[in-house]
C-alpha cells in the first residue's frame, strides 16, 4: 500500500489555537511527522510603539500582552520602573498588589483549566470555570473599571484604593473557591477519558524543561522547583506562607492539574494578605513628570504563564529609549514544535492547551 | 386513546374500500399516508430534540438556553432553520458538485428507512418485517458511506480527516452493536421487532442482558457520533470534520440527521431492552405509544447527559476500546446467554 504524507495548515483561524496561532503540520494519517509553528498574526509592535510614549503611558500597553492576566503584566512593568527609579512602594499598595495580582492569577488559571476542558472536548468544564472567573472579573472591574485591561498599577503604587465592599466580596470568593475546585476535579480532572487523553501525553523531562528555558506551571509540572515568588521573592511575597506545587511526570495532565493546585495556593496568599492588610498611603511620592535617570534595568516577576521579564533602557528623557518584554508564553512555545512530533492531531490540541498560551503575549 | 392511530389507519382503508377502489390502490394510498405520518413524526421530533438538547445542555452548564423566540424559546429551532434556508449554499472549487450536493440529501435516508419497520405502539408498525433487526443494522451502517462521500467531495483536508475517522469508527462500532443485539435475538429466537417486544412481557431484556445493554449504549453513542465519540466532528481538532465546507441547508441536513439518528438508536434501545411499548407495573391505562415515547426520551436524555459531561476520546484509544474491550465482552455475552438459555430449557434450572 502506498501512503502519502499530508500537509495540514492548522490556524490561524481554528477553534482551539487560543487565538490566531498557526502551526503547519506534516501528517502521516493522524500522526504528526513534522511541525512548524508560525506565530505573528497578532503582532502589534508594542515594543516599538512604547518608545514614543511617556513612561506612564506605557502601562496600558502591558495590559494587551497577556490580556487574561492584565494586572500581572502591569506588575512586571511597574516593578522594573520602580527598580530603575529606586522607589519604595508603600506597604498598603504592596498588599493590594498581592491581593489583586493573585486574584488575576486565579482568573488566568481558570481560563487555562476551562479552555483545556474545552480542548479535549468537554465544553461543560469550560462554562463552569468561566462562571467562577466572572466573580474575579467583577472584582477587577470594581478596583479598576475594566475587566480585561485594568491598568490598575501605577509606578510607585496602585491607581486607587480598594472600593467599599471589595474585601467582603474577595473574602466570599476565597471561601467559595474550594467548593468550585472540588467541582472541577469531579467534572474534569477525575474523568476517566480525560485522564486517558492527558496522562503520559507529551512528557517534558526536568532537564529538557530547563534547557528550553521554560517557566511557570509548565516548568514546575516537570518537577523543577522554581517559582520566582519563592526563589527570588519580589514585592512582599516573602511574608506569606505558601507552597509551590510540583508535578512529577511533566505530562499534559500534570501541567493541567498544577494550575488547579496553584489556585489553592493563590487563595492561601490572598487570605493572609486580607488578614494583614495595613492602612496607609497607596502611592509613593513620585514626581509628576517621570524622568528616570539614564541607565537600564531588567526585572522579573512571576506571571500566571511563567517568568515575565521587563527590560527598560532609559536615556534620561520622559520616554523610554527601549523596552523589551520577555513574554513567558512566547519562550515556552519554543519547545512546542519538537514536542508534538509523533503525537496524534488530537494530542496537538491537548498539548497546545496544556501550554496555556495567550496570543497577545506570544506575538506582543 | 390506545388505538387512536390504528383506528385512523383502518378508517382511511375502509373509506377507500367503500369508494370502490381496487385493493392495490388502497394499499398504496394507506401506506403513503402512514409513511408521511412517520416522516412528520420524525421531523417534529428532530425539531424538538434540537431544542431539547440546547435546554438540557443549558441546564447542565448553569445557563438558561434559548428563551427569546416563542414561549420558553420553543420556536428557536424553527427560527434557526428559516435562517439556514435563507443562507447561500457555497460550493467549494474543484469538488464533485453532484456528489457534494447529493450527500446532505441522502443523509436522512437511512434513519427514515429504518423507521418503516419500528413499532411505534401496539399494532402500530408500517411494515412488520420478519428480519427487522437485520434491516436496522444493515441500513444504519449506510450513513457511513454518505458522510464519507460528504467529506471526500468537500476537497478539504479537515473533511478528509473526518471522513477517515467516520469509516474507522463506524466499521468498528457496527460489530459490537450487532453482537450486543445477538444476545437479545438468542433469547427471543426472532428477528422481528414486534416479536422481540412481545417476548418481553414478563421481564425486560435490560435485566436479562445488562451487559448487552451497556455495550449497545456505548456503540449507539459512537454510531450517532456524539461525545465522547464525536471524533468525526471533533470540533476542537478538525473543525466539524466532513461538514466543514457545508453551509446553509446542507449543513442543517447533517445537523438534523444526527438527531434523527439519536431518535432511532434510542427507539431501538427501548424496543430491544426496555420492553418497547409494553407498560411496566401493569399501568396499561396509559396508551402503549406514550409508553414507548417515554422510554425513548429517557434514553435520549441519557445520551444528552453523556454528551455534555464527557470529554472526547482519542481515535486510537477509541479503536482499542472497541476491538479489545467491547467486542470480546459482546462475544462473552453471547456465550453466557447461550449457555444460560440451554440450562434454562433443558435442565429447567
């Protein structure tokens, strides 16, 4: 029997490429022989655009990187700027940042969990996760006025104090979250078919994960204990008690389940932060016109997808000379082509889903 | 109530005969009327099922579902169908136009043809075929060819992948489906669907053949291409498989035919395992055709429940599950049934 390889173009318009990602597959029947991923369909040139904006004006652009975790993206940028200008952020602002940031992390992981359920064919899990994410979206709207693009952080603090009713709502959500997680575990994680689809699929060894410079849940699913919040605490993360969940096999199931475990830890951090939230100012004394000294800085934070690095070069004017974002999704995708070789088409979708990419971040 | 449809058919026959028509013409007219009635029944059910699926899925997913068109959104399907009719039918380039257009027309044929031999109630069967079970199995597998045609002529790689999957899946799942029914046939000694129902007078076959029922249920889900076996459509992987290139009514036909198939396999499940139109607990004051509908809708609800709870299985896992689990189990079931029947008849054990 004579067989022929087939070239299949998946994306940029495809139901489960999480945006406009494109990957060209060479198929032997259903098996992937070769793969070439083609990112860039959402490229907006943010790094170039911000060169003609003042430093505070850069902030809204960062929302558009990982639009599912806008606040964490804000944080990466303001963190770098604060290091460059040597600003001491007030206590209360740091606590607010942690609370809102961890909420955003939960929201981002909820999207990852739900979308993953959808990717392997169970649409109900998707809706359940989005139902609970809605509560977080409401809270983020309360503090910033926007759902996806909050731009809530400011260089030296946050945009506004927590509004009335936020703390109660947040507390209520944290108390409710374990019930919701139990529901996800019953519906998605515990499902026999789901486990068959994800366990032992596309494992990444710890060594490979480090060599490919992976970060975030994907790295930790391979068993590498590296979470910036623990390894190199920024902000006030050294004051909280939390664990870094680790996977053992580095397969799709570990990558998926790790996010659920991380949600629990984020909830733990929020609970402690809510209890210790001090009074005080929410903004440091920052000059009206921000003119950082000439120099450069590279600062990293742990976003929901991995290590978010921001590199800012200042020439002493009001506008940055150069800004570069190290987007975790983009770096993680570097291993994708190699990883999907030899797996089935259905696995390609499952692997892509387990990477939890956001195209705004991949393409920047 | 019980004999309302049987009497109506008899009434028409008497009327025609008294008008002095020859016997053949009377038969022809009565049969036409019956088949049109079945057609209407199936189409109405399909429209209702689309609505029901949306409501059931909404219920499972903490949503409300359609509620704008008509009372409780009852006319949503009609509105959708009207919209689909008004859509342009796009025919992709370099396709076999005739086959491409023929496939959606043909897709309703297999389920419709099987409905001709299914009993809808006591005495309510259009053709009391002696080989009803064979007829069902033979015709139900025909839809494979039609879906494959649709995928092949679409000239689209996603459609092609879907077509390859449909052939692999249907061929595999016909086997356990057939073998699971063999157990029932062994017990009754007849292939006639009415005969199978009447022999369940004392006990339903779901209690005598629980394993066969489970195998039938799984194979039926695969047969109708629904989650967890919706590999053919596999939305997150291959868009909508063979139906990717279809627009407007072409797509709608495939979509509606899926529900006709759901109705069909649920009906067969009720007939083969749930006692068909027989009333349980001697509740015979409710007409037999209502009992059958109740059982059918119970089955349909189970199928919908499965669909909105489970994720999708992978193609190689599905094939392995079929050939390595379902087929051996079905064969074991046949042997156990045979030995049991032998013991029951010879030893009176």
